C-alpha cells in the first residue's frame, strides 16, 4: 500500500521526487500507477535539451522519463512546494515536443505529462496547455481525482500507447533467406552422411561418452587426466573460464594432484570417526567430479583404504523427486549396493540371513525363541522365526540398516555413501536431495560424500546439511583442460584399434564405390581431426572450450558431432588417408562444421552456436540487438563484484533497468534472457534453468564470451545471415540466390557478400536506434559499446583486404549488369568467339553466337581493336563473364 508523506516532510525537490513521485509511480494498482521501477528513467542518464525561445531558451531535463516498449512515453517534472505547477507542466511539455520532433513524422511517443510540487499533481496530454490537478490529500483510492489520474497514465495505458506506436513503425513483412529455398525439408537439408565418422563413433563412442559402469571404469583406469597435465599451456579462454570461480575456494582445500589425492586419503584413513559426517567435493559443471570418484574407486585408492571402506555410489539423477518416495528408494539402493560388494555370499540363505539380522535374531532368541525352545515346540519356533524374518525383510528400514551393518560395521569397514549428481536438479528438487543427505546422515553410520557444483555450494553453504560439513572435509577439484582430456580419450581409442580384431571400417565415394578401410585409416582419421582442432592459432580449441565452459562432457559431445559431420566429406577423408593422419583440415571447414553440424543451411535453434541477431518477427517492433546488449552488459561487469560478493553476478532487475532505458522492450528482455540461459551463454546463481526472476543474479558464461568473439569471424557472420529475418526482401533474396547452389554456397566471395549484407543491414537498424535513443539520452562510449558492430566491420575489412589482390574480387560491384564498356580484343577463334579485355588481368568471352557468322573475316574484330560490349552477367566464383555486342547505328 502506498504511504504518502505529509507536506511538512517535503522540503526539497529531491524529497518530492523520492518520497512522493517515485512511490506513486511504482506502487501497484489500486494504490499507485503500477509502473515497474525498471521503466522509470532517472535524470542521471537523461539528456539535456534546449527548450523555449529567445530570452526563455535554456537547457533543461526532467526528473523522470517513463519508458514502455523502448519508447519514452511520459515526462515527469518535480518542483519544491510552493513553485508553480503551470511552469513545471509547461517545461515538461516543451521537452516532450523536442523529443517527439526527433522521431519520424506521425510518431510522437511522449504523450503523457505529469508535474508535481508536493502540494498537488497536474497531469494531461502533451498537446494541452494546462492539465488537470489532483491535490496531495486526494491521492487515495476513495477519491475521484486519484482515479482519474490512474485512468490517465497507469502502466496498461502506457503499454497500449507504445504498442500502437510500435505497430505503426513495424515493417509490413519480414523475409528469411533460407525460406526462399523451399519448405522445411529443403531448409533442413543435410549434406549427406559421413559413414566413416559414424562407423568410428559407433564403435568407440563409449570412450568419448561413457555411460555404463564398465565404460566409466575403463576411463578411470586408462584415460584419467592428472592435474599436472591440466596445468600446462593455459590459454586466454581458460583464464576467462577459471576466473569465474566463486569464493568457495577460501572454504575448501584444493586437491592439487588428482592422480594421487593424498589430502583426501589422509582423511579417509580416520575410519569410524567419519561416521555421520559430510564430505563435500566441489567442482564446476563437467569438471569431472563423477570421473574423479570413478578414479578413486577403480584405481587410485590405496590398499589399506580399500580394505577398510565400502563404497556405495548412488546416482541421484534417477532418484524420485517426492519426499514420500525418495527415502524408500535410498534404503533400497543402499541395500543393493552393499550386497553387490559380496557376490560370493547368498543373501537369501538362512545362515547368511541370521548373520545379517544378527541383532534382531539375538533379540528374538532371548524372548520368543527361548520360550518356544523351552516348550519344545520346534514347529512353532520355526514358524515364528519365519514370520520374524519376513517382517525384517519386509521393512526397508530394518533390512537396509541390517545389511549395511553386516557388510560394514561388523567387518570393521567404513560405509561411504556417494550421492552423485544430486545438484543436477531444479532448486526445489535440489533442496530435497539435500534433505535426503541430511536424513542419511542421521539414519546410517556412514560418511556421506556430496559432489557439488561451485554455484550450488555458494547458494546453500549455510543451509543443512552443507552447514554441518567440517572445513577440513571440504575438497575442491579443478576442471582439466579439454585438449588434454580429448587427447587421452583419442589415445585410448587408438590403442583399442591396434589391439582389436573387429571388422574394418568403410566409407562411400561420390561415384558409389565403397572403400574398405583397415584399422590404420581410422587412426589416421582421428589423428587428423585432433591436429585440425588444435591447429589454426588455437582458434577452434578456444571456441570448443568456450562453448562447453568447464563442462568436459559437453566438449566431448561437440567432438563426436564434429567427427560425424558430413561437411567432412569423402574428398577430405581421402586426403587424410593419403597423408596418413598428417593432413590438417582447412580452418573454414572446421568452422563450418562447428557452426552447421550436419546441416547444409544454418539453423540458429539447432546449432550450439546461436544467432546473435535473431528476432521474433511477430513482435510489435522486433529488436535486433537484445542478445548482444545483454552479453556485453554482463561482460563489462565480469570482473566486478556483484551484489552477493561473487565476481560477475548482478541482478536481472539492474540489467533490465539499464537496457529498457536504452530502448529494449521489456518483453524482449524477458524472452532473450531465458533464451541465453538455456543456450548456456549466461548462468544463474540460483541454478535456475527456467524463467528468470528480477531478483535472480546472472553472469556471462564462457559460451557467452565466445559468442562475443565470433562477431569478428567472417564465417560466423555469413552463416547467421542465412537464418536472419530481414524487412528488406531484396537483401534476403540476394543472400538466398548466393547459397542456392552448393558449389557457390561456401565460396569466399559468397561468405564475404553475405557477411557484408547482414552487417550493413544491422548497421542501418543501429543508426535508427541511436537516433531515437539519442533524442532523450546522452549517448557515450559506455552505451555504444553495448551494441557496437565494430568487430564485425573490422572482420569484413580484413578479409576484403586479403582477397583484394585477386583481380576478380568485387568485379561484379565495379561492373554492374547492363553496363556498357569499351574493351580491347585480345584474341579471336572460330571455336569460341572474341576474347575481350575489360581491364588488365580480366578477360571476357563474347561468344560466337552473339556475332555474325563472318566475324572471323571482319576487320573491325582484329586483335587490339576496341569494341563496345554490354555486360550481361559476372560470375566471380567461376570467373566467367557473359557479354553482348553493342551495335551502333
């Protein structure tokens, strides 16, 4: 509810602004106008404009501008008590006029004026001299004057006005280049099948993406990456990734050598003193926490720890998410895992059951069993014992505790329960997993190991059960470098090839022949791909590492997709085979595969690399720069401490307040923030993967940084041009015509032309944005850096400079179709016609079909003669020019 100040509290203009106007604007209906605070632009960023004429001319800016859908729609002016409302209203109107004059004809965004001097509020449209007045005393829900003010400019009214403006500005239609090519089947055309790569990944995919316990065991034993390897050759993208570590480091102990984690071993030797304690294993997403646990269990544990512990590993991914079911599930899994450790013992055998339920059996023997034995009723004794055993077996609680006691406590072993993947859940589900861990801590005489993401620890470190973890039982592991993990996995695959006796692989040539390949060819294939990924000045490795962050699983998935891509065609495979694995794939091809996967035409939804400039073309006024502005805003703040003390984390509300004031519609921000979160370009401190709330803290991820870097890639710009909406049909159609034929699709001239077209188009949109925003905001470099296309422009200029030495470069721009030129005849042949020189190095054919039959005898067509020709068409890719003879009457 709005609590209004009394007049005596309003001493200054600032008092009127902060104690009266701002609460009135932002308090929800029916007590206020219901305008979100993110839509209220303050004088700190409002531009001063000249208002008035002659002697009355002065520089002026109001106290607030109200924004809606990127438009400034209302001006709010504050004065100290006693000052004239008429003057305040007039100044606000004049400012509104100056803003409206900077927009296109018929587009007058500022339509609402409010002026307040603490005693009363004057409100009205921008085109009236004097507004209506409501007194301070009447600003309550029971007064008609306040109801009139609310009806005049509540947030819904502002939205309807801005929506009508946006629809008026919106182009009639949008076109996407690839949609000119045909229906969805054509647009989703695959470039074929890389049968060689598919066969390879089918046979060795389990090495790169292990799923079974057996596969994980092999990786732990034969392809585990130690920390010494990970510390070498740290590149800039690794520094960006690692710089994102939260301050959980100060509360944890780093395991310096994962191959020999002596810090952890010394704790595990404490035996029974660890019962009912929590050990935390902290690491980033995909850093290898699960693999590290595999490595401990299958290879690294010293003999004395192996004999004194029993490891019970539970995959919480498959745990039920209801409190009614999870505890039963846990008891059953703990029982199963303990029994698995003793495959030679029959837990259905009566003698074993008596040992398992030793405590319960002894209690039975002391009372019921003793009475029945003393009575001599053996049959009844057996019946009662069977009933008791069935009761024990039927109780998950009794059975689980008895089995864990028999398998561990009675053998002097420490039960270690690993709750793996308990942090791969939504916030509420994750809290349930923690409640389950706390329950196990109470119920079982065991050490609980919780592998956690760094962010999870940061958010919940003060909540049960994490708050019970002793500091000397909190350990941290670093993510290994992707290239080292990949090389280890490839080495393992190669060793399997050399030692295996499976069938040979094959691939199909374009002419239909099937070529059988011995094992060495598969080895060459993997070796060549590895070489290609880490060649090219480390650009591609940085791209893969950045897109996957510290998530090694995701990086390996990208690698598998790369191997399977049919863009890596049979001609390239043949070169790999010829050069015996020493062949390096060209950079443009590697980039193409990462951008397009197995598709010929780029799909921003399907690709791991997203289109920065995608829009929802059915919006009232589509906004092209929201993703770019969000990521740049977060990137600028990456090194600064956020509101929670962690570097780079800032509230959604703060980002929205800045970007809404720069013309980004609020509904666009909401949608694009959710998109970037799902695309892993930003991360949320709350680990939320659904819709973000205003209070959520977010930070740019390494994938977001990579996307910002890709603005400087001509391949990226040309690729997204295919899947971008244009309101200019001619541009969209030109791009479509360039990519329709596959032999021209990926040519450097096509890439350059498409990149240039999309950047020029976006630059025009940027010009319009800067013009409208500049009408009421003082634009400086801190603002323009949010939407800058300079990196893209430099990329185009760089490639143009590199190819300009080619005489054919840009020839179609210098000689338009239909233009007439005078050229020198350099040769004539009866078979072809006349060869005409346009300029040094460029020779075109005037075909004999365009000449009279006697052209070989015509002296006008002798060598070195000058004739006039018309250019019909220039094909810079195939280096062909079609000409027609100009006949002068």
